[in-house]
C-alpha cells in the first residue's frame, strides 16, 4: 500500500535551501552536513527525505539517532511536515507498519542487529539519515554495524553539530583529510550570528583553591596553576564534588535565573550538566538545600527520563533541570537561559553541544536574550569558551555598532573570586518568524497535524485498556483475544495501521458490551 505524501509547504531558512539545492544538484551516495546547534538540521534533513519520497528515489526513510528521547522528537518534527515515522520500531518487528513512511531507531539498535537493517534496506529503497554521526566513532563495532546495515541504502545523509576527528575508529560514509572529517556543507556559529539564528551567551568562570589526594600524597592547586593533564582532571573533579566550591556557583546561577524570570522572561529555565547519575542526584539535593527549589532530574537509567525532559520543556514553573548526557544534543528547550557546566567531560565537541542547548532565539522575549553558562576556570574549558568568543567577535565587528559591542566586551571581577568570561554572542531576532513559532521555521503555516505515531499511541492506549476490560469481564485469556484480533484485522497491534487499530477497538468495545464470541 502506497503511503500518501502531502506536498512540502514548510519555509526553509536560507542555509537550508542552499544545502538542499546542493544535494539535489550533485547526486551522490553520501552527504555530510555540519551545522551549529539550533540551526535547523532536522528540517533540512526532512526536506531531503521528502524530495526523495516524492521523486520515488526512495520508498522509505530511516533515521538513526543517539537516544530514545530523540526518536520521538524526530517523529514529531517529521509529522509536522507530512512525513510519518515510527519512533517505536523494535528489532523484532524489523519493519514499520504500512501506513508509515519510515522509522526512527538508535545507533545501539543498529549495532545489536545489523543484519535486520541490511535486509530492510535490500527489500525497500531506503534513505538513511544519520543524526549526530560522530556517535559511530564510540567504538569500532558501531562503525562496522553501520557499514553492514546501510551499505545498500540509496542515500546516506549524515548530520553533526560540530566537526569531528576520526581518532582510532574512522566513521563510515565520511571523507577525512589529515584525520578531520570533511563536510559537504558547513553552517557554523559565525553564520548563525550573522543570520540572527542564535542568542548571545556569556561564560562566567570560577576560581578556587582545591585540595585532593592522589598517588599517596596531597595536592593543592587553583585553576591558575599549570598541571599535567591527569592532575588537571583530578582538580576539576574535586571542584565539582565539593559543596563548598559548587555551592556558590549554583547560588550565583540561581540568582541570575531569578533576575531573568522577574525582569525579562517569566518562564526562563536553567540546566545543570553533571558527571554521572549519582552526581546528578547529589546536585539536585544541593539545589534544593541552597535555593528551596526542587530540580527535575533526567538520567539515562530512569525509564521516565524522556517524560521528565518533556515536562520541564513545557512547564514554566519548573526552574531547574539536572541531567547527564540526556540533553547534550538534539533536545530542544528554547526557554533555557542559565546553565552550569558541572561535568568533567573535557572534549570541545561536548562543550559546544552543551552550549547549543542555550542558544535558540525566542519570540516575545526581549533582545538580545543573553544566556549564561557558568563553568570552572579549567584551562581547557576556558580555551573552548575563548575560541567561541573569537568566532563571535569576528561577526560582531561586521553587524554591531561599536557602542553595542562594548557591552559584550567589558570584563568584570567581583570580590567573590567571580570572574565572568564573555563568550560567543548570538544576536538579533529570528528574521521573519511568526509569533508562536520559536524556531522561526514555520512562517505562514497552519497548526501542524498530529503526527501519526501520536495518533497511534492514543489508539493503542485505548486498545490496551479495552483488552484488560474484556479479559476481566469475559474471562478470556489475553493471548486468545490477541489471536482473534489478528485473525479479524490482519495483523499484530505493533504493526497495525490506523484503520486496523480502529477496527480492533470497535471489536473490543462490542465484546465488552455484548460478550466475547468467535463469530464474524
């Protein structure tokens, strides 16, 4: 059964339109786009997918992303532009129901069953979108699984928020020169500043005298002291684990968040990125102790973590979210204005991904919508912040008057050893965005239809409740009910189309009201 595909109507940003034109003009098997966080990589990729489906160059779209939370986010974004993707496809199912255009899975899923995905690509012309492809470098097994799974895909579109290196495990479907990935299209921080896509961000950095034990002796140092890399990591971890160091940082960050909520944005939110799950819970307890505010915690071993992030994103009364990795990339929470970098991860890619959580501009919020990311004055982190600042300043020289530049170039020192580092600024509003469209990508569009997977989830919830009701009332085993439903509707519930789910529900309602029978 062919799945209906509505015409594309969503408005593209200039960079997205240029990248789409480049892909269409030069057909190839692989294409890598590196675009700054909040630039709109998802919409660009969906435009390519729509083009391939419309041209029948592909009959199916498969998105590979890092986390389960992002599966739902991708499916919802796709549903808004008329592409229906199943975010709950399991390896046991192998292929989505007939009324979907494709599915969203994780890199881990692919690694566990590459043969399943290879067969699906072989049986149907599949376009593959590899979101944040650098995750494939986490281990050689992941890269091997991707090659095995998608070597026969009709097109592989790779996306990343920052350039990445090959290290010891070159990532498949990527060109390298001197160990650095070579993007086919790049949209960087300086471009996003010039286009008014991102908001300004400042980096207050904190000093402190730290003491720790290592290799049988006591070490004492401030962040100004030169240390070996290993001692540098120990110094940073010591700071993040000491309430006497982290407490004042959290207090200052909370004070800034309160000012923003009173003076600029009533629903402004804060994010604290922590080292691990135990640390996340300790930090949440410290936030409560210091501020009286209960922070939400999202950690990967909690099945409700995605729901927690969703709750925080849409409930303005929630002020703080504490997380480990869960919001490092891809998660869209535009109301984030204040952050604390309380993790010992020292890679530039991760640092920039965290920065990217704070830079999306919003309508109805006073410009320039500055955000703050509080961080230890670790030499590596300060180096990354300064690199971003250089990119910002280069653009500010072109687009801002000197008086306004001074506002962002002024340094200040307090008596509390508080040393603000002015970092990359993301200035201006989203050009041409309608009110209520925070991403600025849907100008002139009506309210999007509910994504197919959301419609199905609603029907499946009702189906689940009815199965229980019929089983209890009629004394029928769940397996017997399921077998009869498959016989009458032609498929399992996880493979059911909307009409099949509605047929199942009608049968269950009839059995609930009139009793179970096997007669047609």
